[in-house]
């Protein structure tokens, strides 16, 4: 008997069978048989129904090992899990934070970064073992989670999950975003309007991150505003507010914008604010 559990079946030829030869017809099993020869069926080479059956089986998930492959160090790479004697990949399409965190814990590491829907460390070549993982914050090993098999229309090796799992765990990155990881060094790219272009974090042997620089605004407070104007306007009295800083024109975000701010802006351009409504212009 095969080591699989029944999962679901289809009768729509969704797997695109190319064979026109039918060996069995009207297969009738109770469900406790170990072999289909213990069931009833007719021997036919033709079939009166529209399609042959397709079956999807649930693999007996007993993951004995988790590893990272194709990365720059033991701390990053494509996730592969070992079931029985074979290694397979995990689909990233439906993986969440707790799932990625548990995969890292399964390797005695801490979650650092997750690459959603992207096989940045190359595509696997073997089976895709897992399509959906259901983990919680309390799980410490992937076997404690629930699983679903991969759907061929949603999971392929182009969606093999890639992770960064380090002894240092999640790094706090302000005014920047993850850019790359190499060995034990994480590089972050500073947001627009901040400098320098990139900063780095070193994962130290004591399990802490050493931040080598920080992203700081290119402009000091208060800004040296050299000019102000209304653009895209209907008349001289209304329009989108733009200010000039260091010779560069930019706009003002509408977060927390009230009548008080509008009054000051109108005074700065020699006008008086009319409190009818706040304009929203493209």
C-alpha cells in the first residue's frame, strides 16, 4: 500500500491526460481496501464518461530536516525540507510571517527576512512538497503546523520560498528597506530623501546586530524654503501648493492638514484663506 492519504479527486481531466486507453470502469471501493483489486470494477478499454479521473493525495508530512540552499551562507537561501529520503521545496504563495518564522526556528535560527513570491536563490528541481503551511506564533518546529499540498495552478518552482534566517533575528530598519544579504551582512537601501544610499548591519557572534550607519534626511529642520507657488490653478487664488527647497520644487503632504495650515500658506503668498473647503487637485 502506498504511504499516502486520500485528499481529493477530480473528474474534469484537469491534469490533461493524453491516454485514450481505459483499463477500469465503474470502480467501486468501500475505502478500507489496500489495493484496487480488492474493489469491484469492470474491465473496459473505452469509457462512457467525458473524462478520466484525477486524484490528489495528501503526503504524509513528517519533516525530518530543513535546510537553506543556494544562498551566500548557511543563513540564507531557498528552503528545502526532507521527507523520508527525499528533499523538496515549499511554495511561497500562501506563506505568512508565522510560517516563515517557524521554518527558521526549525533550523535553530531566527527569522530575519522573507522574500514573498520570488525564488531569489534559484529554482528547485525536485518535488514541491508543501503548498500551504498553517503555523502560529507558539510553534517551534514545522511539524507542529498544518499543511496542504501544492496546487499546480498556484505553485511552481518559480515560487519556491526563500528566507534569511540568522542567529540575530529581525533587524529594525528605519527610513530604509531590505536590499540584500551576504554572509552575515545585511544591506538596507535608504528611502527617497534620505542619505546615504545604503547602510549595513553586521550579525555578531553574540546574536545582536551592529548598525554601521543610519539613514538621515537630506534636509535639516527647519527647511530653507526659498519660494512658494500655486500650480494647476483655476485662478490666481487656488491651486496645488508647491515649495522650493535647495532649488527643487516639491509638494506638501495633506496628512494633518487643517484650516490653520491653509491660513498660514495663504498669508505667505499674500492672500487670505477662504474657509469653504479644502481643494483636492491633481
